[in-house]
C-alpha cells in the first residue's frame, strides 16, 4: 500500500505551519498527538481569527470510524446543550482534508494534569479550585447521563481549563459510547481511573465516569494519584485498602472475579494478591482478607490538608471527603448520580 507523502509512516498527517485547512483554518502550531489523531492550533480566518484546536484523525479505517463516532457523540451532547452551559468542549465543525477526518474544537488552555503540575507543585490545588472544577465536571457528567453517553476515559489529561483558569470542560470523547454499547473488557478507561466493575467484568454504565471523576478530584486536591496500580490486580488491592472489601454478591456477578479472588469455602471471598519478584521474575501469590479500609478517604484527604487550616476549612475538607466517598462507592448502583452530587453540601454557595 502506498503511503501518501502528506502522511508519516503511522498515518498521522504531517503538520504544515500556515497551511489553510478547509479554506478557512490557518495552522499555527502542532499541539501534540495521541493514539487516534494529531492536534494543531489554528485560527479561523472567517471568524476574526478566533483560535481553534483541530484534531486530525489518523489515516486508518479503524481510526476514521472512531472519529465519526466521536463526532456523533459530540453532536448528541450539543443538541441537548445548545448554549454550551454544561462544560463539555464544543465541536465547531468537521471536514475532510487530504483523506483525514478533521474535528474543529474551541481552543482550551491547559489540561488539569498540566494545571496541577504548574500550580499545585505536587501538593495539589486549593480546595476552592477543586470545588469549582468539581462542580463543572459534575455538570458535564449530568449532561452525559441525560444523553446516555459514557465518556470512558475521564482523567486529568482530558479535562481542559479556560485561559483564565476559572472553568473546566470535559474533552476528548474518542472513547465515548452509548450506554447500550457497554462491551465488557477489563481494560476500558486509563488504569488509575478505572472503576472496579470494569476490572471485575460486570455490566457497566455512566457510573464508571463518576468513579473516574472522584479519583480525578482526589488527585487535584492532593497532587497524588489516588490508586496508582501496576495492573488490574494491584488496582483492586489499592481500592480495597481505601474502600474496604467488595460484597461476595457483587464479585460473583463479574466475569473476571476468579482472576483475583477465591471462594474460601464459607461463602466469603479471599483476595489473591499477585506480584512478581523483581530479581528472580518469579510470580508470587498472597491471600489477603480485607475486613475494613487501612486508610480511608477521610484520612487520606485530611493528610493532604494544609497545616493551620481554620475550623471552617476543615469542615469543608470533610464535606469534600464525604462527596468522594459517594463518588467512589464500590457498588456502582449505590454510587452518587451527577444531579445529586451537584446538590451536595461541598458545592453550596457556588451556584
């Protein structure tokens, strides 16, 4: 197969500065690339040189189909939110350029991982910033749930702040799907933000996005990844250390529970922690019975609270910990819904 010289060997479009795309968008800079696409910054010459971000999908049938699906999901969300008030990055338009599907978005500034790195210096952001960003992400989740859309890859990298850093929008819907398309796979969502029902092989819905937002908000406040698991088995161990044991009933409903648990004969489940010896490479198994968390959410959040915080600040921190506990319910059926999260005392006085 001949590879077009406009593309590199992997099917990414070669960025040409000052090139005019769709007779309208003048390319100014290359912003980066992901698995599905490369992204450029451009100005809209037909709209007062307004800045935009253009996602140029890779030249590949699978990627092209994924791009079409992303556009379909964005169109559905925008039809339900015509004024753009629900904090999802806006799709301005789409076109094909030299065989590449291109999606044109409003230009946002940094993503939340960059914000934490730049302004949080490993200690995280202020609780006030977390409140504002948290409320905006809950609004985005509320819109997704109303539209029966699962984002499927929420993490700090896919949440984008405005130039003034006063609001955040959920972006990158490249993994989004309709709730009815929830194919069971243990590797959906970036690992650190992956809900336990995915790992265990249960049917899932929009509640997986709430879990991802909960872990993202914890990271914004503390500057630390909440569950930095090396693999799915390690993820479950870290989750239970903070959230306690899963019910046997929930475990048995999963397709993959027996990769991580064993029935101990009395109807209860023992966790089988798997690790690899760094020197010998030998696989080791350790049977662990979790009865309660070793360091719960409240403890972990308070550890990250600045010394000398006022009683009011401590109270607000405890409200934050309570919200996180509701976002990170092990049982997805009990996990808080976005509409209820928006009414949580943590977000009082923000509306």
